[in-house]
């Protein structure tokens, strides 16, 4: 454990009762933004992968274009 004599001024400032809630809020907000962005990117990637797979099924004749359109409409909802 670090003794109080080794605390830096920045560390002391971060532990101040008036500053600590702000620091915790900023950290939690930043984590939320990062995870929200990751979620959005992954959702976009999976949606694009699904579109490509449907296009491949249509191209090989396993599915009609109308079925592909209906499947894409169903995935949006």
C-alpha cells in the first residue's frame, strides 16, 4: 500500500470529495460511450453480413429476389 507521503498532487486532487464524483461520472460516461459505439459497429457489420448472405442465396438460385426482399424487411423489425 502507498503511504500518504508518496501521493502525488494529482492523486490527492482525484481523491478530493468534491472532484471524485466528477471523475467517477466521466469514467462511467466514457465506458458507456465506448460500449455504445462498439454495439453500433457490430450491429452494422452483422446486418451487412446478412445482406451479403441473402444476395448470395439469390445469386445461386436458392431464393427468389422477392423472398430476399421479404427476409430483409423482416430483419429490420
